[in-house]
């Protein structure tokens, strides 16, 4: 068996699940957001798509949508990577949830 992680956030997500399973308590959950860059063929951290395929500026709606998704996924309480598609730009995103502080 082998595991492949495509980002540090995905590794942190897996480690967070393991720590929780061993009784660890998280004091701060975070989420790292990645947008898919179709020209490069990879997800890029901290990127928000600002123009849709028709050339319309969707920056405000896109940021709001991504922030709402971040809150939604953190509130689910699971350390996992979620994938979703923006209704504004049509871009693919991934959201990796993990714990940044343990006590």
C-alpha cells in the first residue's frame, strides 16, 4: 500500500486525522484553498479565479463563494480534502482542512 500526497496541506490533513484518532485535541482548524490552473495542469495554493470563461469579472462572487466553502468545510469537523466547482467561474477548487495547533 502507498499513499500519495500532492501538497503539504493534504499531508497535514492526514496527520490531523491520525492525531485526532489518537486522542489529540485541536485548538485551531484551518483550510488551504487551491484553484485548478488548466494551463499548467495543476492546483495552485491561495489562488482565486477572477474572470470566468466569458471574460466577465467574477472576483467578488468568487472570493465570497470560496470563503463560504472554507467555513462550511471547517465546520464539518473532518480533516480531509474536499473538491468543488465554482458556480461563478466554473473553476475547480480543492480545500484541505487540517489542524494547525494541538493541545
